[in-house]
C-alpha cells in the first residue's frame, strides 16, 4: 500500500492524529511522564516513612513545616496508586504497545476505528489532568486511597470529586480503546493469519481488551453513583445513622458501603491481569526471538491466557474476606483463587521451558525478560496466602500485601515494559538503543527493585499496617521491623538513579543522526511487524504492500532452512 494520503498539518499529524502509530507514541510518552510523577510521590512518601519528624529535602518547601501532614500523606498514597495503575502502567501496556503493535502484527493498515482511537487518547489525557487538578484544590487531592472506599470517600475533600470525574474519563478511554482492539483483531487480520497463527502478544491484547470491556462498566456506574452521593446527597453507598464530625450526616441513608467494594473489586482484580497479560505477551515475543526456538506449548499458553482472563471475574471477593461475608462465600472465593493460580503457573512454566535448549542471546530486552520470570513468580506465590481466609486475617492491609502487589507490577509488569521498549524501539525509530547503557540500566534496576520491595514481606508478616504516615513507629509490635523503612528509602532513591541511563539512552538515540538504511529486522524476528514493514513503518498504511501469512509466528531454527528464522509471510 503506497502512501497516497493527503498532506497533513502539524496538528492533524502529531497532535490530533488518527494514525495508530502516532497515538501509540502519544500514549507511551504521556504514560511515562505520569509514571515519573507517581514515582516522585512515592519517593517523598518513603522519606516521610523513614524520617517522619525530619524536613523533606529538595521539595520540602512545598509543604507546611517542610513535612507531609497525615492528610497530605494519605493524598500522596491515593494518587500514587491511581497514577501508577490507571495513568501509567495500563495506558502503556494497552494504549502504547497495543495501539502501535496490534495492526503491525496482524498486517492491518490501521486500527478499525481511527477516530475512536484518537478519542480514546484524549479522553485518557483529560481524565489524568482532571485528577491532578485535585492537588491545587482546598484540602488537596483525593485522600481516600486508590480504592476510594465509602463512606470516607463521600465526605472527603473536593479532590475526591475531581478524582471521580477523572476516573469516568479514564474508564471511557479504556472502553473505547479496548473495543477498537477487539474489532481490529477480529476483522482486519491479513489472509492466512488464522487464530492459531497469531503471535502470543496478540492473544494477550485480545483477552486484556475483553477484560476491560466487561469489567470497567460496573466501576464507571459506581463512580457516577459516588459522585451523586457527594454532589446530590443520594445514598447509594451511605448507611443510615452515620455521624460525621460529631453530627448526624445529612444523607437519607440506607446505602451500602460494601456495594462499592464489590463493584470496585469486580474491576480491580481483573485489572491485575490487565497489567500482567500484555506483559506476558511482550515477554513471550522476546523469549522466542532470543532463544531462536518456538515458544514451548503455544496452544496451552493461548488456552491458559483465555482461561486466566475469564476466571478473573469470579475471584474478586478474596479482597473482602474481612467484611464478614460468611464461610460459604469465603470458601467459594478461596477455591476460585486457588484455581486461577493454575493457568498462571502453566504460562510461567511454558516460558521457563522455552529457554531449554535455546541459543540464548543475552541482549538488554532478553535480560529484562529473563528477570521477569522469577520476579513474577515471587509476586504470584506470595499472593497465594492472601487467597486463604485464615492467612488473610493476619496479612490483610499489611505491608505484605504491598510487597506482593509490587512484585507483580514493578519487577513484573514494568520490567516487561522496559523489555518491550528496548525490543521495539528500532521498529519505532529505525535506531537501536545503546546496549551498554541498557545493561547498566537493567543491572541496577534489578538490584534496587529487590532491595526496595523484599523487606515489605518481613514488615507485613510482623503485622505492620499500610497507610501509616509515621511508618509504624507508634506501634510496639512493629519495632523490630520499622528500621527497614530507612533501608527502603535509600533503595527507592537508588532505583530512581538507576533510571538515568535509560533516559539518557532514549534521548541520545533519538537525537543522533538517522541511519540512512536502517535494518528493518535487526533482531531477525519472524512476525509481520519486522518482516513486512520498513523501520519505521510508512505513515499511512504501514506496509508497502499488504502481506499474506503462510505459517505460525515462531518458526525459528527450522530444519533444512538456510537461516535460523522463517518469516510468517514467506511462502
């Protein structure tokens, strides 16, 4: 397909673009900036936890007495969680990677609905900006945790209102984007690209998009209901007889705070798989490419991803064991939680077995991919006790939960994001990233990531509660583990410094002279984005001519072939 599209202005080409590649880059840059901001909030919180009575350095002038008040600490905690998940990780794994790569890997000229795609990005950006406005409102940003539990969230500061409005925009963005991805994969695959010839990454994006389409609407309805409770004094989530500030609350009552928890976790547990499934898809592509052999158990991997995705809808209440739901319901959700661990183990085992007998290339993407496997393993295994009601009584709302979740998301999903950036950067720009800087980035990120999150398990087992602005110093039972706060504060700063080589690498590579004849397939990969499209792909249409597919996605080291990789579009 030739580039015969009419000449575009700067605004229509780069700002209000309908090109999936530009929108993918917009998502990527925006989400990385949000991740940086959310990480900064965390570093300030870590200083507060380590030295609760000591002025915060560098940025302390922004706060009263140069320290975080308990209310401000709560705001930072709530916004850190919201920003990192809803404004950072999800937009980059689905919005950036999904938008950029899905059409290229299935041979499509663009997404099925380009205008809808543009609307999805701008809805996401508006939602993020609206949420951040809370920081300049009286009382500060939302301070009811990233879960926004009523009744506290309903009587909280004005920042909670803009948080809810922003959440409605973000959910709308996810619904538009995920429906677009589903239709694109179903309808725009090139001839020969049957379901069992799809790259594993495409399967991960497809299941993830179904999760978003099915799980987000209940939360969007709940966010609107909570807005009505705040602004119109309705009582969807407000119980009768509520006393606020020593006086009876001016609500009719009769609502249920637990209803919000059910609606929230019906989304928020599938949300965990929205984070991890695209990451698994990225890791699968990189492992197959750098072992020079097919993924072990392609069909079991696909079936496990599908089962994992849809099983995630019937495990949400393991977050609510302490609400008194009864033994029958607790038993049901314990069983389903144990069952859902099986496909996760299958996927992780298949990825490990894919390494066996491979001619492994230890480049930067592969190093991040290899580290993903044990790190996600730690995150997954530490989650099993939380799925048992008896163990959860002790561990619920402690730092053990924080450690478990962060091992899944940080050295898990975020390492997969780094792996994907290093792997597909030559496709996006036509320029490979520097390997030495990449390996420095990996080594120090790996070290400080573990130094940062591992002590959380020890604190949690000792019973240290989360959301304590003084880091647990006021409690006798935490005195044996409170010193870890100092250690983790320094580890968080080390982790921040470890990202400097990555930033330098990106900037240096972008500004250096462009290779006049960039290798369209520097990794010697087999999938269509590498074998059928130039690097970077052409502006409109992606491909010089629409490819056809004749084989599976990972035909590496095929006997009797001249090279150790056989492209999907080779007859």
